[in-house]
C-alpha cells in the first residue's frame, strides 16, 4: 500500500497510545511499523498505559462501566496531547465514541472466529458432563449453554496470558478465546478447534483493529485522518460498519449477548446476527444479503428482522439477569 497523495504536512513524530497487554502492544507495534514504512521520516513511538478495564478483574465489566473502560485513558492521553492516535481491538470500542473522537481507520481483519482452547480435550463435543468452561463473554456463554447444557460455564477475566495461565493451572477444562488474539501473539498451537460461525457467531468487530484519533483540527495543521487513511482496509471497514450497526440498534451495551458477523463477496455483503438470553434458552437470529457499500442499511434491516422475532423482549430479560461482559 502506498502513502496517500499528501497535501498535508507529515509530522516528525507520532505517538501511539496503547494498553499494555501483550496483545494491545502487538497491535500498536503493528501500526507503528506500518506507519514507519509509509512515512520513513516520522519517528513513531508507543505510549503504554493501564486502563481501568485492565485493573478491574474481580467484577463484571458491565457493572463498572463497560467497554469504554478500555479506551477512556487513551482518549484522555490524546486530548491532553500526550498521544496522537490510539490503537484498539475494535470489539472493545463502544458503538458511540465520545464527542471529539473518531475512528480514522479499520485494519484488515484477522480470523474472526472463536477458538476452543484446552489441554485435555479436542473440542466442545469431547468435554464430559459437568466440565467447566471459562468465558466472561455473555455471547459465548449463551451460545454454549444453548448447545451444551451439560457444561458448566464459569467467568474468566484478564488479558490473554492471564486467561491461559488460569486454564493451565487447572481452573477450567477448557476456555473460549478469540482466535485473532492467539494468532497475533504467536500462540496458534493453543487452538484445539476453531468454532465455526454457525456454532459460535462472532461478536461485532471481532478480529479487527481500529485506529482512533481526536477529530478536532490540530494546531500543527497535520491532517491525521488523511495520513492514516492508507491503513484502512475497505472490506473490513464495511463489514464492521454493518456489524456495529446491529450492536448500536440494540444499545451496544455490555449486558447484551449479541453476535453480528458480516462477510463480503464481490459487491455483496452477507450479515448474520443473533441475540439471546444468557442461558441460551431464548434466541433470535437473522441473516440477509445486500450491497456491500450500504452496510448500515443492511445492519438496520437485520436488526428489524431480529426485533420482529421479539428480540427486544429477549434483551429485556437479559438486562434483568445481567452478569458478565457481553463480548
Ligand atoms: N476484551 C477482550 C478482547 N478484545 C479483543 C480480543 C481478541 C482480539 C480481537 O477480537 O480482535 C479479546 C480477547 C478475546 O475475546 O478472547
């Protein structure tokens, strides 16, 4: 990919704000390297930060502020001029950004699927009755409970290394993680089985990275959005726009077990979405195809199909029973 036809000034340095988990750092380094290749005269560095979402491990995130907890500190750093951009897992980015911030680019998606990780078992089907499966995602919990009512789901928080450590310590027979994170960290061998989208429909934005910037004009006249535009992967950006539209319609909050996954073939996008109660006993699913360049319209149509199946009542029941994190 080549740099944009720049009429804008290229700054001599750029600072990327990132969480300090190994996955977040890998992602920030990836963006740093891509920017350094595009703009060889720019020094790109990373400001590692701990967020409240990383600190609070004992409580369900939905109870203490939700996804925003992973991005807030990074936004403050940008606001105060300590960083120019922030790199996030798109899945952790709230549907509505605070006033003054915007997503400047969505990078090409890694594998969007969920992964089954275990030291003793090859798949969910191989687990004995009563086996303990770790996940703090309401979506994963609902999907597993629906198909494997004989399994016991227990919460599992922390970054990827923490979660793998808890599995290895024997706290769980198996855990479910995003395949993307394991692949990025060079741990694909930990994946015993990939869960098909039919079995475990991914969360909106799963596997995609996003770059966030402050949207106000900069004092130095640098057009950061234009500088970052070459990193945007068009097909991924369109797919996640459709997925995030569904999340937005249903409130995009942590209490909602919601899946939305879009794929693109040529000019056509196919979007599948699902909402369920946390116990997986009630669910609504819908899918539709439409023009790939009108993702929000497709997201809206799929949301309407879900609502016709009484998704609103499902979600109301979920809110009452709200427990762990939705994604
Ligand atoms: N806060 C959880 C989170 N956010 C992004 C990823 C994985 C990478 C991705 O989906 O892009 C994970 C871990 C997981 O779901 O196992």
